[in-house]
C-alpha cells in the first residue's frame, strides 16, 4: 500500500515538473473607443433594466422647489447658508447637542437649480458618506476657530455671526450672544472635518469629539422634506451672518 502511494506521488510530481510554462514575449496595445455606435447587448441591458428603472424613479423624485438657482460664494452665499441651516435644523431634530453649525466650503460640490430639485442633485451636492459630528472647544480656542474661518475668507455657518477684519474674526456672536472666553462651545460639523480634512487641523485642539450615525445627506433631505411637506418654496438668501470690513 505504501509502495502504491509512493508511485502515485512520484507520478504527480513528474507531471507537475513536465508542465508547460509560458512567458510573455511582447505586448500590443490597442484603444477600443466606446460610443453610441456600438450595438446594445440586450442580454446585459435586460438584466439591469429593472434595477435602473427603480433607481431612476428614486433619484428623479422631486425633493423641493427653489425660487432661484442656489450658488455658493464667499464670505457667504445662499448655498452656504442653506447647507449650514439644513445641518443645524436637522441635527437639532435628532437631539444632537451643539451651539452652532459649520461645514467646509470645499464640500459644496454643485449648485442647486431654480425650480424642481430632483433627489440626484442632493447626491451631487453631497456625494460623500460623511456623518454628523461634534467638537467641543474652550472659549479661547473657539475664538481661534472663527479666526480659522475668517482666514479662509468665509465658510458655511449657522447659529453664529461675525465680521472678517484683516483676516481675523471680530464681533463674534453665537446664537445672538457675544462669545464668552470662559465658556466651552460645541461645533456641529462632519466626521471628515474632525479628522483633519480640508485644512481642519484646528479640530486637533478640540476638548472632545463625537461622531453620529446620522449622515449629512440624510440631514439635507430631511430638511428639504419640511419645505415639500408644507408646500413651501426654498429661497435661501445672504443675511449678513458673515460680513467683511
């Protein structure tokens, strides 16, 4: 029996040793342009068609109606204010505790159209899976936080106002009250920013941070739903929350 096993093992090794080994001799590159001239693969299109129809019905759903095209700008603009206000209102509805809302200007990826706003435009505006987060700062560091915003020329905020003067923040008010350097303040933002994204090194000075399961995109859609449910037209404006001096 042992002898037969040895014969089988030897035969397998011999076959492996005699196997053909291939090597690449040369490579030829060819570009195959993809265009509408190609005939459709009906087998493939029939496979994904039901899924596409379902996705299109969701993404083309009208989530709000706007009185104007909503664009971003500095030091503030309608899109900046809409985005930050949506964060503020939707997070408060989830009982998240904070003093004011902030997000990064670079995170506003597209404008919103005048008239009907389909759901896919909100995915274009916020294409990332960023979650709500909070960061608590001392009074001294919250002043530095506003200087960080002022130095950038202005960023989306809600629940606070200030003036940019020589690249610094002055006349800072949070929920209508002048900042108290002896008090701690909590900023509502995104997990991306508290992890240092988009120049957010200021968040390394936070006393504490917390990330929530609630997504920013969900917050935007929840906020817009209040307008749709109440038959209200979306019309964010510049209101002087960030001034230049």
